[in-house]
């Protein structure tokens, strides 16, 4: 009887050990699987160094923060011949980084010329307020000195107005030019030319 009981106890112990072994193996397998899964998940969540660098590339930098390249443009400005017999085109390179091309061309005209056979007709202290182009008409606004400091006659006035008009109508999209003084229309500069309406290109003056 005791032998039978001992045999049963031995079998129960063996079965218990096998059950515990299987549970341990299963637990270890599950733990290994979970660790591997967590590692993969971390890899997916963590960006690589290359990805981080790429996200900071130039294409992600706002355009306003990128370094601006200087913009150069060749334009023709017109100055009178020193004998007053017409206008001569002078090709200059202007910077359009801060100004539009129309304003840059007008500012270049106001700097005057030192070329042989040409003369500066823009009165001293005359300043450019603005240039706006709309529907084929360029409206150019000067300070009062353009009118007050002008002392030429009819030919001088024609050369002055012509230099402004022909410089701006060099741009194909500009067909007419309206000259303003301190934001207002004027009838004339010195009584020889009507400036109350926009003026077309004065091609007959170009020599």
C-alpha cells in the first residue's frame, strides 16, 4: 500500500515539474518576443541620424530665411546730347534686390552722366518718390525740386521729359508715362510741355 502511494506521489511530482518547466519555457519565449517587438517599435519611433539631417535640409528652411542672391539687370537710360539735339541711350547694370526694375532705372537716371558728349538734365536735389506701373502706364512721382530747380528753356524741358519717358518705355510693358510732382499732376514743368496726361514714347528724340 505504501509503495503504491509513494509511486503516485512520485508521478505527481514529476508531472508538476514538467508543468512548471513548460510554463517557464513559455514565459521565457513570451518575454523574448515582447522584448524583440519593443525593440522594433523603438527603431520605428526613433529617426535615424540621416533622417534628422535631411529634415533640416535647405528645402525645409523658409524662403524668407534663406540668403538672398543679388539680382543684376541691364537697363537703358537716356541722357541728352550736350548740343541738345537728341537723347543717347546708356546701358547700365542696376541692382534689383531692393528696388523693382522701374525704380532702379529711374534712380540710375538721377545719378547723372559723365560720358563725353552727354549732359545731365535732371535738376539738382530732385528726388524720386516712387514708380508704379499699371495697365501699361508708369506713374513716376518726383519731389518738387524737379520743377522748382529746372531752369532750362523749351529744348531743355523736352530733353528732361524725354529722358524720363524714354527710359521707362524701354520696358515693353510700359506704353505711357505720367509724371507727378509730390503725388499730384502738374500742367507743365516750365510752360513748354503738357504733362497733365500720360506721355507716349518720344522716339523722335533718340539719336
